[in-house]
C-alpha cells in the first residue's frame, strides 16, 4: 500500500505536466494565422489595374488587396507554363528535378509529386492546420484500370482514342488527399484538357461519363476545349463559379466550427486560362475583349474570398497571397487589337523565357504585420511560398525538402533578410533554361524558348540581358560579356548537380 500511495503524487505531477503541454500546444496552434493562396491561371502582370495604369481591365478587388498589403515588383514563376509551376508552389522545388522536363501533364497522366514528398499542405498539417485544395490541380492523378492487363488509355496523350479501360467509379489516388490536404474539390487539369469532371477527395462527383466533341477557334483562344470524357452534367461555363462557391463554403465552415485550428486554403483558379467563358454579367465589363471580361470575373472571385473572410471575422488573422502561375496568354495581335498589354511592358508571353512568360503579379495581405500599400523589389520565386510559410509557423525544414525555396518573411514584415534570394532558375514550355543572378539574366537558347519566337540560326546561341537597364530584353549582351555568361552557366550547373539551390 505504501508503494502504491507514494506513486500517486508522481502520476498527478505527470498529468499536470501533460495537460500543461497540451494546453500550451493548443494555444500555439490557435495563435497561428490562416493562410489563403489564390493562384490565377495565365493572368499577366499587366492585367492587374493597380500594377499597370494602362490596363484595360477593371480589377477593383485585386487593387484593394494591393492597397491593404504589399506587392512584389520582381516576382517570378519557376516555369512559363502550368504544371511545373504548381509543382514548385506545393513542394518548394524546381520541377526539372522530376520526370517532367518540359511541357505540362495532361488529364490521365500519373501523379507528379513523389510519395512522401513534403508539401506546404503536409507541413501545415503537422502544425495543426486544416488544409484544403479547391480548383485546378494539373499535377497528375493515379487512375485505376478496369483490366489491369491492358493499358490505361490508348492514343496520343493530347488526343486519346480509347479511354474505355479507365475505371471512373473507383477511388482515384495521387491527388491532393495523398499530398497533405484534408479536403479537396478539384478539376484534374485545365478546362481545355480532358477528362472533365469534379473530384471530391478521391471520388468523382458524377462518374456517369460521356464523350464530348472538342470546340476550337482558329488561334486556340476564346472558346476552346479538346474532345474527351466528361461527367454527363459538366458545364464549362459554371466551373469558376462552382469553385468560388466551394471555396467560400470551406471558409464559412472553418469559421462555424470554431475548433481553434487555423486553416490553409490552396485555391488554384481555372481562369483566365482558356476557354474564356465569362458569365453574362461580366461580358462587356472590360476594354480587352472576352479575355478581359474573364479577368473581371476572376477579380469578382477574389472579392468573394475577401468578403467571406470579412463577414466571418477572419480577415485580421488571415494571410492572403494572390499570384499567377505564369504570364498571360496574349499574342502581339491581341495587343494591337485592344491596346492592352497583359504582360505589361515585358517581351513575350506564357511559355516564354522572356519576362512576359514568368514575371507575374504577387500580392500579400497580412493585417497588422504587412504595411498597407507597400511594395518590394526583392527577387522572388513562387517556390518560395513553402519556406516563407515554414518561417511564419516556426517549422524547421529538413535538408531534403523545399530545396529551392527561400523565406521572405522578413520582406513581408520588415527587417533584414540575410538569406534573401539573389538568383533563380526558370524553364520554358519546351524545357529551355534561363538563370537570373542579380540584374543579369542568361537565356540558354535562341528566341523566346516558347511560342513567341523560335530564333534564327545567325543569332548568338544564347541571350544575356542586364534587366536594370533593359527590362524589355532588347539588347543581347551574350557575346559582349562571355565571363558573365560562363559564371551564370556554372551557377546553373551547380544548382542542377547539387540538387538544391538553397544552401
């Protein structure tokens, strides 16, 4: 009896310590900010009215976000097209470290994010966050076969001839749920790439699939999508409103539950990527044609997110990031027709290594932390979201994760940043490379590296620009400064060989 009696105070002390630790951990979780990441699709720097005084598109909600937060004037996507940028955003790594060396994935290709790879979502889950992905995924899914002995699909990935072996009724792996998200409601890839359906967590909302014919205009802009499988009730025009309502509902649910846990919402929009399908109430609202009208609908979506945060009393403790996955899909003839420069004064467009392909808007609002109406010329890559959020929530990144991600917490809230980014790597649609260091930018090919200009045989084999005096990339100094060319080539080689750029 004496022995049993003597252990009671010890157990009581341990219980108090445990409860104290649990209470402390809960308080720490409750003090963390919510994080909302809005990723527009193919929206150029020059589309945002607040960033371009000559924009022909009204964007009052994005302008409001700018006035309430900070905007970065030198922010870049790691690629000039969709899939590689999305991989970089979620993992903090350049996509050239994966199997995808050029182009983008299409709807039936397997998951690109490696199993067990740390993502921003899994990191925030570890810190007690409720995490959700709502919108365009475009990072591959692992469909199941009806007959395991036969190929999943037949034909060219971009124009499949037989999808009868795809089991649309089975659970689909490899999506957000397998990469750190508690909840997801997604479109598999772009709104112009089959299959067309909504995937809630791992199940298709309506697995009753039919074949639809493609719609194509002469220049792959406007109303355009490819033939393929679709849920019988799928409505292309309602995709953006559907995702908007879903995102608003998720935020409302988080406010109503009052669990004390913060949330992370990754909200990758399917717009203003093709097809350009503005609803009737947005038609004619811009002076940049159907595309401009679609951007006004994107701006409305941003406004709906800001409104529900305000109405739910969540604005003050929520960080909102707004950006785009690459430059605008805006040709020289579009500029001539509408006198609107989607990609601002930059040369090129989506797909290119010229600035228009990857120099994108980045706006961050964090009440009480970020100075309203401020700006920064700090060099930023969208791979940096992960390390920045890791700093915000006090998470120590392991050495083998987020290898190309730099924290910009000090750039957001003020103070010195001893580990600020001084260089970055970009890739074009065709997989060509560019590397930036300070004001110097080296492009390792002729032409734009994308769809704008192929280059000519009599031109230098590469391009070197001093962006401090030549942001439009008009004066190629490749043959003038061979020592700078070699220095940048060596740095790119090191980043590739060392498998990381953050040391």
